[in-house]
C-alpha cells in the first residue's frame, strides 16, 4: 500500500523526534517517498541533516530560507504529497491546527493541505489529558483528520502513562491500514476468518486438541485486512499474535467457536473457515484432575460436536462460504463431497501428508475446488501467497454475485 506513496512527514519538537528518524527509514523501506518538514523546536532535538540523509530528500524548516527548492515551499509540498503524517505531534502544533494558526512552515503547510492528514500526538500524560488538548484533538478528528492514539508506557519525564509516540513499525502499520481502508481492493467486504484448532476439555488440566498452528487462518486475516477488508478473526488457542487491525475473538471449544461465528454471520459477506475444528468432545468433563490407576487403562466416551460449517451452509444467504479440507487420502473426492454436504462456494483442499503442506508449515500445497466441479491446483507456496490467491478468488466471485 505504501509503494510509491508520497508522504510529507511533519516533525515537531518533542523528545520522540529520534523515533521519527527510524519512522522515515521504515516508510522508505515500505516503498514510500518521504519529505520531512521540521519545526524549529524539532531541530533542537535532531538536526535536519539526519533526516536529509535518511529520507534522501531536502528537509524543509523555514519559510524564508532563500535557497529553498521551490518558490512557495508550502504549496509545492502539499501539491507533491499524497498525504501528510505528523509524528510526533506536540500539544503546541495540535493547538495551532485546531485554531487555524499558520506561523511557520509546518503549520502553514498543514493549513494549505487538502490531502489526508494523520496525526500522532505524543506528549506528557498530564498534557495529553488536559481538556483543551483533548478538545483540540477531537476537533481535528471531526474535521476529517485521522488520529493515531499515543501508546502507554514510560515517558521521558520519568512517569508512566499515556502519551508515548507509538513505535515506528506500529505507525507504519497504522498508515498502511489507513491506506488499505481508503484504497484496498477488498475495502467493501466484511470477512470472517476462523483459525487454529479448537480444544475440548477432559478435566481441569487436559484437553483433546489437534496440531493446527493457526498460520493459514492468521495469514488470511492479515492479507484481507491489508487489502482493506473489515476482518473478524475467531481463533482457537494459538501462539501467533493477532494481525493488527483485525477484530480478534479468542475461543477454546467448538461450541464457543460456533457461538462466536453465529453472532457475526448475518453481518459478513465472506466466511473463510480455516480452523481445525474438534469433531468430538468428551462426554463428561471431570471437575477434578483424573488420577491414574496402576494396572488399568481408561476409556473416554466422546460426543459429536456440531459441524459449524454445515450449519453456516444451511443458513447461507448472501455469504460466500469457503471451507478447508485437510485430507490424508482421496483428496479430491473427499473435498468435493464436503462442498456438497456443507453447501460451500469453494473449498481449499490440502493433502497434509505432503512435504511443505499442512499443520505448522510456513508453506502449503493446495487445490481450490468449486461446486461446478472445477479444480485449480496451486504450486507449493508460502501461506501468505495462498492467502492472497484465496482472496483473489473471493473478490472475483463476490463481485459476480453482487452483479
Ligand atoms: N469444520 C467445522 N466444524 C466441524 C468440523 C469441521 O466447521 N465440526 C470445518 C473446518 O473448519 C473446515 C471444514 O469444515 O473448513 C472441513 O473440515 P474437515 O475436518 O476436513 O472435515 P470434516 O467434515 O470434519 O470431515 P472429516 O473430519 O471426516 O475429514
């Protein structure tokens, strides 16, 4: 999303200016072009030379500097830019923006700017919580600017609280998400993804589970969110961190996953069920830890769990329903049968016995199957690439469905 984007980064005078140097570097690595405008106070913390070297562009600091690149610098800057980003944004610049004051190059550039503006406030907690600052921030939001809330943590003044400039990687992620919501090819879609395995308790310390890591489902959720979709990720236990920007719901058992999925089903356009759902649960869940006996084995009586996807298939209205089939034999026949049985629009089938496929691997080898019998085989590829390919099919079909 950031490839080729032209960003004017406004840097104002707070201790977090040093982080803005890394921010420029990360924005450039993501493919953006960055031109930095600094206030005089910002230049007291880090020299313009540092930003010039990192951005590879002249740094603008002064309205009146004779040798500047353009005649009317602030107008040239906003004409060049696709968007402005202010990080760190002090209480002072926020106050000036809220009051319409233009008394230096940065505030004048902001006032002249008709492009999107993202503001990253960063200051001491007491200042941030002041009514006047909050009212000013609310004004900027009301006028269409996008505010990235500050992080909570240790502050330069020695206290701990809200007001830290978020980490540069998080700011880049935020900008990417903003752009995805404005321009992403899936921005009109609400996508529900399930991921990882469900667990069925046996006693307070044991459960029935499976080997699913969640990698495939999390990759789909991230890819959909990066392409602008509103994503709800419902996941069984997983070691993975939920992708930024998705609505995350953590569940444990199949019944919990079913309840969560049904809660959102009516409002989504697409459901992608990558979760490895436990088909059976223990008939009795012991309230105390089950003790072993020296000479005897024990039996577990298992009850059938609901088939979530089958329930969704039977209640389907406008949703595009994608299932997964993890098979160890008769891949195509088994997967095709699941399409019919569960009323799916597509199934992603993989033979989990193949090298580089299935649980815990970073790659997958899959086939897409459709209700009309069509099959598309994909090469072995990264799960992130499989995710993109699934979403390409989803996009094409949802567009056709809507016509
Ligand atoms: N699934 C589900 N609820 C279940 C079992 C599976 O929603 N109780 C979903 C999975 O998320 C997946 C698809 O159904 O998208 C296929 O799962 P799989 O376990 O391969 O199929 P089953 O129908 O359970 O058949 P079998 O276990 O006999 O292969």
